């Protein structure tokens, strides 16, 4: 058995499956502020972009991640998929949230941008008391409205 030497090592092991839930369905992880800027000021400046703010909370694992997986099985989806991990990649998450203003910090959450500008946000309060299918439907409605 491999020994865990630090809190950071422990947390990385704990969150790895949570990260994979999104990267395995096509999201690209942004773990530094520089990666956020490069993505959102680069290819994210064209078309539509969905940024999933991931977290370790129960509503992220129980609702948000399964809902986005379901929503992406839709005919219209964003062209670019990125994720930041709140509480783990703090600086990257803070940088991403600058693009989501005037919305307050929220995790989990989904930010939809078009041509680099925020057009819609599903905040934690709109996720945590719903069923997976309801959140997936909310995302699909946003995709229909903003994605071509």
C-alpha cells in the first residue's frame, strides 16, 4: 500500500475520481490561472463555452456531475467544455469566477459563455434541491437558447 505523505496528496487521491467524472466526458481541466486565461481568452472567445465549477460537496456528486453528463447527450451542446475545481485549484477557480461576474461565487455551478461573455449561470441554489433530470433539463434549455 502506498503511503500518503501530506494532506495535499490525500486530497488529490480523494478528488481524482471527481475530476475524472468530468474529464472522461470531454471537459478540460484548468488548474492554474494561466490555463483559465489561455482557455477563456483563446478558443473560449469563440462560440459557446461551458465551465463547470466542480466541488467535493454532496450536491456536486449526487446532482451536478451526473446532470451535466446527461445534458451533454443533447443535439445542441457548447463547443468548449472546461472545468475548475473549487477548494482544490483555488487560484484557477478565482480567476474563472472573474469571467462570471456579476454572479457571486458558487460551487457547484455551471457558467455558459458565448463569444467570451457570460450569458447564463446555474448556481448551487438552482442545483442542490433538484433531481438530476431537472438540472439536466435546465442545462439543455440553456444549450438550446445559446448554442447553435
